[in-house]
C-alpha cells in the first residue's frame, strides 16, 4: 500500500475515533466544558494528563534534540519529568481543594483582586499561544511530509480537527479524546523503538538497547561518539553547555511544568482532593513509558542518519531523502560538485553540504532504518495525536480564560450559563484560528518554542501559586508586581535574543551565560524577590482569605 497509503489509513482511522468520542462526550453545561463534570477517575485523568502534557515537543522534537545535542539534550528529560514531582507535592492537591476552574480564578479570589485576575488571564493566554504554536507546527510538519501537502494545508487540517472536538466537547470531550490519543501515541512511539533496538542492539527493550553493544564489542554510545568526532561534530557524550545554563534550563522546565495552566486545570476534573495526587502518580507512570525510551530513539536515529548519508552519493539516496527535501526541512547543496553528501560539524560549516532540521529525526527514523511502511504511517498518526491532544488542552485554557475569568468574573457577572457556554465555544474557535497562524509562522523548532512557554509559566504562575498557597501574608500588590516583573523579564529576554537580535544570541552575550531557554529560572527568582519586597508595604489580606489559605493546606478529615 505504500507509506502514503498507510499514513492516510491510520490517520483517517484515528481522526474518526477522536471525532466519534467528541460527539459521544459533548459538553452540555459549563461544568462539562471547563472540568468534564468533575467526575473523571484518577486513572483516566492520569492518562489524559499524560497525553495533554506529552506534546509534539515530547513526541517529535525531544528525541530529535537529543539526537543532535547528545548529553546537552538531557535538560529536557530532567526538567520535563522533574516538574511533576513539584506539581504533586506543592500544587495539585491544594488547588483541587480550593475548587475553582482555572489559575486566574485562584489568583483573583486568593488575592481579592479583579486586576490580579486580569493579569493572570493575560499571562495564561500568552503562555498558551506560545506553547500551542509548537503543536500546530508539528501538525504541519507531519502532514506536509506524509500526506505530501503544503505545510499551510497541513496546519489547516489540524485546526479543523481540533476545532471540532475542542469546541463541541470542551474539557469533557478533550479528556476522553486524550485517552485515545495517549494509546495511539505511546503505541506509535514504542513499536519503532522496539524494531530499532532489535536491529541495532539485538534486544527488544529500547532502554537496554540504548546502552547495548555492537557485534565488534564497542558500545552503541561510544560508536556514535566516534562517528560524531570523525565528522567534526562535538562529542556526543560530553556537554558543551555551561553548568549554570544547564541548571537554569532544567529549573525553568521543572517549575514551568508545575505552573502550566493546561496541566493544572486537569486536577479540577477529578471527584476528590486525594484523586488529584493519584492522577499525578498515574500520569508519571504513563509519561515514563515514553520518556525512558526517548534517549534510545535519539541515539538510534543519529546513528542511522550518520551511517546512511555521510559521504554517500546523492544519486543513491532512497526515496525518503527526496521526500523530506520537498518539505524544506532537509536541504542538500553540492558545494564541491562531487555528487557526494558531505555532512560535517559546525567547525567546518563552510563545506558542510547537508542541513537537517531537528524535528524530522523521529519521523524520518523508521524510513532511514528501512522499517515497514505501516510503522512509518503509525509514527505519523502518533505524532499527530501528541500535537493535537496538547493543542486542545491549551485552547481550552484560552477559552476558559476569556469566557469564565474575563467575561463571567469581571465584565458580565450576570451572564447566563448558556451565554457563557456560547462565549466559551466562540473564544475557542477564535483561538484555533490564531493558533493556526502561529503554526504556519513558528518562532523556532518545536522543543525550543515549547521551552519558551515553560519559561514564561515558570516566571509568572509558579511563584504566585506557591505563595498563594503557603503564605498567609502575601497580598495582591506583591502577587501582581511579581507576576508582571517575572514574565516581562523573561518575555523581553526571549524576544531580544531570539527575534530582535538573533545574531547576538551567543553565550558571550547572554546574561551570566544563561540561554533564552533557561531565562525563565531567573524570571522566577525575580518574581519571588519583587513579590517578597512589595507585599511588606501594603496591608495583609482579609481574615477570610487568611483562613481560606489555612484551610486548603489541611487534608480533608485531618483537621485538629
């Protein structure tokens, strides 16, 4: 049937499944639309949370980043998983006991301020659109290659699917769709990993194959490190980033995970407070299935690529090479006109003839390795499941921020439930269109864009949530000033080095050598410092709010 036929079949079946679930579980009330009725079991919620969080960055881009960055790519693994520990211990159960729908809801009520609520709404929308641009970009990459349509057309197709089940089903439809999407994406990730592990390391367990040995007795990692050095690339096993930058990126990704609005909102969908902790535990189990395999995928992909293309005749390249060239994500320029592909490291960039985009590595890996066509189509369906599941969750955050936090709680408090539900659906539809534009005009490769979103969440929401839960004395002035200063510093730094002056984006020009991906950690510290300095000059919160802060920290049934 061929790669395109299998891709069409598997993507078509998965899309039909998602649409069918959305119709079956469509929202009929604002409670259904915002928090799926509040009755989702922890196991189901954990699986949906895993799909919600494991985006195109996890499926497509993380292993691709590891395949190029080697040791330095470990920051994504450490940061994106460590954040769930913070979420489970410091935020999830307390926010669930507080009982509101959204982060702006918590901020507005905890700090007794509509202005604080509006600032939180702006931060939520800003973070969500930054994050969702990476998801729609991933959709465009997959469909442009495997369905051989323009990237813009691919993004439009993805927009249509997300629009249908996000607008119709709300959180209820999204939750059960994400359960199906998790099953699709994890199966699609593990199957080629098992094939490749058997092929390269003679074991069906990718985690063991990652550290396995070749027939000549050398380890797979040492062999890859040798190939890298021979071609002039940096060592695969030794990092080139500074220790401070690694620490800052990891910290930004960790606390950003704990402050992401589309993840936190999932803990309002479970029936009880203790179910919020159970959901985090299940989510970690489901996430670990992919994250423990990602380093192996990165190593397998890099090894196969170097062995396939280095110093090989361009005329002999298989069909996958030309197919990826048509997307613009793989570029070959025969600079010395010898017909051979000269793929060399950065120090020899003047003679390097091949440009490989990080985001194609996972998608192209099965084709490079010569795996069956149905495996290639399965990977494409899994990548779409990962991108669409997260995009839907993010769009719901935007929708609820506008319809519930801004309209219902600030501008039109007397709006009917029917009117609020209509506003939620209309705002979700507008958000889908804006997300599509960002997907067509992305600000970087997928994992990089997502890292920016995590930095923004780290510098804005994590401090205000933590202080709101554990500090009785923190007031609206401190919280508002901290959020504004934290996100302004982080966003300004990213804009300056990545968009306004990208030519200056080098370690020598960065503050203290901290990259834009890690600046969220510094923004978080600024948020804490400003909030801690400002709140002292203003009155304490009301006695009712202080009593509420004490109450949400006491487990149900354990009060003295």
